[in-house]
C-alpha cells in the first residue's frame, strides 16, 4: 500500500462543518448488510481525501444498539477508506479526566449484549488478532495533533463499551471503576472490531462529557450537561482532525493492512458462493 490513504471520520454531524473542505458530495450506499446510518459526505482537505459519516444519523436518530455498524464500516471500505478517525462522547471514570478532556484510548472492554460485530459468519470463519484493538500509528498522529492545536489529551486509556441507551446505575458505575477502566461509552468497540476485520487502521478520540454517576460530589449525568460539553468540544475536535488527517493520509503500511492474511479459517473450496460475493471486498485478495 502506498501513501495517500482515504481517511474516514465517524462522529457527530457537527464535525463536517469545518473550514477548508472542498469538492463536497454526498454518496448513498446500500451494502450487503443493509443501509448505513446515513449518506457519506466525501470531500477534500487540501490534498487529503476525507469521508465523513454521522454514526447516529443526521439529527441523532439511531440509538447505540440500533446503529448498523457492519453497514457503516463496509460502506467506508467500499469508498476506499483505509484509515478511520473516530470521535466519540464518553463518560469519565477517573477524577483527573475532567469533562472537556480528550482521551486517546488504546483498549476496550465489552459490556454489550445485542449487537452484530463481525463480518465473518454464515459460511466464512475468520479469527483476527485483536489484542491491541487500536491502530497505534493512527493514535499517535491524533495525540500529536491534540498537542499541536492545544487540546488537553490523555495518552492511553481503556474504553468500557456498555449497551445503552440508558446510562449506568450508580452500582454499575462504581464497579466499573474498580475494574480500572478510564472512560465509558456506547459505540466504539463494534467499530474497532469491524475496522480490524476490514483491514482499516482505526483510532478513537474519546471526549469526556461527564463523570458518569460514580462521582457523588459531582452532578449526576444529565442530557443537558452532556450536550453543552459536546457542543463546546466540537470545534476542538475539528481542529484536531484538520491537523491529523493529512499526516494519517501520508502514513505508510501498518499491521492493520494485512489483518486477514492468516485469519481466514474456512477452506477456499468450502466457501458458499453467496458468502464469497458478500465478503469479496474483504477476502478476494487472499483467495485468488
């Protein structure tokens, strides 16, 4: 793979309203896994090709469990995306991660129960390595971009992915703290799993909006408070994306680019024609 990656950005709709974007066009895609959350907004930032997707749909129509993560990531792959910058609102599980801070996470803990989060089923089995779920090279570019634009960012952290859409009980929140997690959210683990299967380098920029409900001397989580912090963080996130995207686009190869090389377990001659057609975008290069 040569430098010149198409960079995907997944997050809220406000991220797309940044200065300097040109050649904007909307692209609607229907994938073998159904429809993505919304149409994709494709454009350029200087020489960098960007593809934006609002994970909850424009107007925030989809709850975390309703998001069609497989369609979202498959659509990114169809559009040539090979690196993804994910922007996500989270709750802080640590006193020193103050609402408004960013966290460049490097690990996940899964507490979801109702979500499809693999492409490999119904005729094709693959087991990708996921010990390090974040692309470290992309993460480092995001971390450097935060420093460049003056955004306070914590280096590394574990993201507990809960089901939602309800927030945690106080008992749950206190137990999660004893597990050593750093932030809590509802969306990014499935994206990371599917990005790895699609051989896309993926990194999360988590934006703390609250202290969840473990912090009894702090106000409990309210939607109003979270939305206020989210709006305050939008311009900071745009600035980080503007700084990071060209450097991410200029990356060379990384291990994510060949995550499926030794992962496909199903014998080539046993893969059903329907499965081969559905997954051809991901697996054909290893089966020809």
